[in-house]
C-alpha cells in the first residue's frame, strides 16, 4: 500500500513561474536523453516555479522546480530536471508514477509575498496583475524511465497574471546556474486547477 494517490492527481493551488533564456552551454541536461533542448539563437528556455498545492488537492505541500523546454522529434515537451517538495508522499508518487526526480527540502512560505526553499532559492513578490478570468492550460512532460521516455499529460485551467518579482538562487546550490541572470518574466497562476497524469 502506498501513501500517495493513483493518477491523475486533481491539483489545486497557486504558483509563480519564471521564464529564463540560458546559453546552451549552461543548460541542465534534459531528464530524458530521448529529448533535445529547444533553443533560440543558441539559448534554451528554462522555467522555474514555486507551487503551493492546497485543499482540495489529494496531497497538500510546497514545491520548487526547474524545467527545460525540449522537443521529442517535432513535439514540444517539458522536462523536469530539478524538483523539491516537503511531502514524502508527493516525492514517492512523483517518482513512481511519472519518473519525476523529486527530492525533499525545507520551505518557508508567506503566500503571495515570499517563498524560500532552503539552500536552493527564493522568490519575493512586489506586485501581481491578474486577468479576471480562468484560461485553459495544458502541456506534456517527458521524463526518463529505465532508458525509455515517459510522456505524461497535464491539463486544466489557470487564472494568469504578470508579477513584479525578484528571484535569488544559492551560489553553491543546484540552481546556481541561474544566479545573476534576469528572467524574461514571472507569471502568476493564481489560482489553478490541474489534472496531472493519465486516467
């Protein structure tokens, strides 16, 4: 018997996502070698995000992640390269169901103001301007499982916005390759409802 629910997970909460252009030489490798980084003039697209999963999600916890936009042939995917949570059940479920390399970390969260994953990075929010309605959102993640690519769907609705924010990363931490760089933008997903995984 496991401590995590079967897929899909019906996830509710809020998130703040940073988008970065990073030189190819500094990009983290995609989780699956069957995918290739999507680059624009020698730069890849990295996403960072703080997620807070709230009731009525099947598990409630905090999360920080880094992703790389990749292609599988000509299909666009998201590769989760780094990710930490403060829930052992989420860690175990993410690894078992979707080959997501979740690790555990300690978080300090002041909702819609400040987010910290200790030893990894932090986000300080100054102002958020949101659209007045929810919009559909969807993508597919591509992860490596025993040498084969595992593709999992994510779909739902979000209320998007643009945030004025400051990201910082520990120089000697796992996301130190982003230290000193400026994001293209920080997007709010506040709130969101996402179905993660297949039925």
